[in-house]
C-alpha cells in the first residue's frame, strides 16, 4: 500500500499539473511563478485553496475558498533549516493592499502562518497546546490542518494558523495612539540572534534586571512595530516595564507596600505558567513569549500570552533536560536564561495558592487525562487519512509515528502525576488522589490500541506501564 501511495504522490508532483489528488483536509496550492521563496524578503505569487467542508477535496475542483495574490517568505529561526519549511504570508489585493478575508472558517484577516510540523513526528504538539489554552479560557491562535503543494511539489500536512497580532478577533486590545499612550502594546521576550537571524538594535530594549542565571534579557517591540512606534510610546512602555521589574526585585509587593495583583492579570499569568510547565517547554519564558498591555481605560495590568511554539515540548528533546518529566523549567539549563518574573511570582502566597486551586480545577476538567487524550485522539483522527502521504513524503515510517504518539501520551501521564505531587501553594478545597490505579488503555508495540493476543502494554492512569504477553 505504501509503495502505491508513493507512486501516486510521485505522479502528482511530475510535469506541472496536479491531477486526481484527494484529501479529507483542505488543499492549498501555491504557484510562485518560477520565483524562490526566501527568508525575510517576501515574494508575491498566487495561492489557491480547495475546501469543501465535510466532503472530500479534489485538485480537479475549482479554487473555491481563495484564488488570489499572496506575499510569502520563509519563517522561523532554527526551524528554517529543516527540510520542511514554514512560511509567513499575507493575502493581498492585486494592487498590493491588504486583503482581509475569512479562510477555512477563521475570522477575517490578512496575516497568516503556514506551519510545517517536522521535528514533531506526531504533528500535534502545537495544535494540542493552542486548543488547551483556548479551553482554559484565553485567546489562542486558531488553526486548520491542510495539505500543501508548492509549484506542484507535494509538501505534506501543514497547519494554517492565525498570526499573533493586535486585532479584534485576535489579541483584542485598543490601538495605541499619542492621544492616550497607555496602550495597547504587545512585546515579546525572545533571542536576538538565532541561526543567523539577527534583531537590529532599534527592534528591542534591554531589561534593567538579569535572568535567573545572570544573563541579559531583551524585550522586542511587537505592536506597534519597531519602525512605527513613536518615541513617546517607547518611553511609556519602557518606563512601565522598568517600574514593574523594580517593584518585583525590591520585594515591595511582599512586604505589603504593593500588591502583585495590581500589576499582572493573575488568570493569564497562572494559566500561562501551567501550560508552559505541563508541556515542560524548553523555550518557556525566554523565547516566543508574548506579553501585552491594554489601554488603561480597559486595564492597567500585564497579560501573558498567547502561547506559541511547542515543537520542542512534551518530552520531544533531551536538550535542556526537556525529555525528563520531573522538575521545573526554571531549574533546567535553559531555564537559567529565563527572566526572574515567575520565580518571584511564586514567592507571593496569593499567587501560589490561586495557582494551586486553578491546577485542581483544571485537573478535574480541561486537564484531566480523559480530556487531554480525547483531544489528542481527535487531532490524530483529523490528520489520519493524510498522515501516510505526509510520512512517505518526509521519509518517516508509520511505526516511528505510532511510537512517537505513544511516547507523547506516556510522557504526559507521568508529567501530570509529577505536577499533582509538586504543585506550588495550597488550596483549601484540594482533592486528594487515591492510591488506586485503573487501567487506561492497552496498546501493542506500535502504540495502537489492541485486544489481540501477543505482546501488550497495559497503561494505567498513574503513569505506570506493564508489559504482558497474552497467549489466550
């Protein structure tokens, strides 16, 4: 069967026209008109989308979802060196103006991401996290899985995602202007130089305080962009963060002079911490970390999120102890680069106790094992029909993908149990766990659920796994 599909894909990618390709997912076809998609220099070309909700999509169908201009470039830092690229794109009118359109059922906008999951063999780490954070009650980038062709070259499964930006349907904060410079702002904590991508000096400013391990911290202007933000707005934002960090580092809030609650939105700060630690994201707090502040007429506090970039999370890498299900991210070698913000938050008894109560609440709902694994199964089912084509295209065995999915499930079980036992704070309504363990699922060596005789793995809800060989 695999050879047959490979021959089919090969024939589809040959000599120009794509024919007879069917998918349960939307099909996106980009024609660069003999141009090369570059990094940090966009080209203008054509994109067509075939999307028949609830039906099989076919490349012989007309472009019924979008057929028009886009500008596109390679995106990402270290990921740009993966064979499977990711892209930033903008839908445009013929004259080059922004073309705000609703694509694949997502709200109207013009800035989008085509994310190509490559390092993450399960293809679901990012989408799982976005959906969990959304279920926790926060804005999270919406997405749709699709299959992508570029110049008739089949690229496999991609995730079409909303780009993080200020917008009534995304980060819903007021537009900043010089009549009221208190907001809204979005800034990002990130590296200045990764894999050859350098941030110029006018794109960021330095924190006056050092990281957990004593390194410099950099804040990058995100909205307004560095080339549009005014001097007055720069002064306001930098002064606000300086005052906030000074209060944190002088312990004013701990001696009762200032309440931490006056500076940060506890709900977002608690849930942001939970999602980063649940996934033990090696980039947590130090990279791809978005923080925003609305205009004072709405709120005077800092909000954390949206969440972004989890392909190196959930035990997917041994780098920076990311594969270990125990420990706090701040205490890893990567965690030494983190701002000390959350270390200080966790010294505040109100924050800690609300964190503990929130953890208990989530574990009995959104973050229960059943809830998480039902979501994982739903995501896996969405891409199941297309996954073998993707795996053949990128040289991955189906066995490797099954094992990766099984390993992800096993890691999450262990991580949840460790967090249950080690969560900060105290909640008066905490529910104590029973010593009783129950069987969660039975899988074969490839991670597929099974009732067949032979080798089986029995997985329990406390994270333990028993190997059995069934002969009857």
